[in-house]
C-alpha cells in the first residue's frame, strides 16, 4: 500500500504555543488529504478535508482559525494548532485517499499532542 | 444516535476461539464498508473491505446486510496478535468516512 508519514510523532508544548504537524505522501501524489482527531477510547473524528491548492473544508464544530490547514503541494499537507490548550491534547492522524476504487484511505502514523 | 455503533467490549477470548463483532450504521446512503484494525497508540490499518456478498480473507470473514444496516466481522482461530481495536467504517462516497468507536479484543494464551 501507499506510504504516508507524519512529523512529529510526539510533541509536548506549553499552553498558548502553536504546533505544526506535517503529513507527507511518500510514494504517490495525494490531491486530497484528511485530518482526523482521536481522543482516548473514542473514534476518529474527521476534522477537515484538504485539497491541494485550495482551501480546506472543515467539519461542523471545528474552528478553522484554530486548526490551520495548508496543502501547498501534492505530497504535503500541514495542520497547525494555534494557541494550543490542554483540551487540544489528542492523537492527530492524517490520511490520503482516492487511490483505489473502494475509497481506501492510507493513514499516517499519527501525532500525539500533549499540551501542558 | 451515533452514525456507526459498535459494542466497545472488551472481548476477552482464549487463543483458538472464534469471535464475532457487530456494527450498525444509520445512514442508508452509505456505499462502502470497511473493517480497520488499530493497535494501541497507532494509526488504523485497513483489515478488509466488506462486500454485499460477504467476503473472506484467511481467518477473517466479513458480512454486510444492507436491509438491516448491519456489518459483522468473524475471526476464527484467534491468535495473540489479533489483540487490537477493530473499527467499523462506512463511507457515503466523496470520502465522507465515518468511523465507529471500535471494539477492543484481547486474546489470551
């Protein structure tokens, strides 16, 4: 399957700082990438859909000014959590899709964010 | 009501046992169905797609009942390495993907 990487894999920061998470498709061009958030023992929740060269589409309840998404190239999408607070502590996962007829998504390894 | 509902478990089974997970979905427009496996603190990985006719992959069998909006996963001859959380996933097309909260499985020796 296709390979998607994320960086960093783990980040701890102080409240009020901004954190950037990178998502890269290593061996294919991803026109669409997705950002999910997962709290402990809960399901993945789609935050936004990111299309290369255009503005991201955010799901209801997700603040676009707080979670800035940039998809400047076909292999890179970034999520910036601005002015992070402890309640933003979560597991953030990106995925790239559209490579197969059955809409399989290829997930990055995730980034665990802890805000102190 | 959640769009995709699963029994959270945990299911504790001995090695070699057969275990079945069920999942119901509420959106009748759902077109594609999947089971993903997620290990602790890791990203989900596709286990198998689920087709209307039912499909099998080794020890794993998936079934779909569109009329009842119900999906199942059967694992035969459970291995210790099967211990994980199994996520039921639906897609309405256009990548509107909905994940269930997962069913936790522990296989013990």
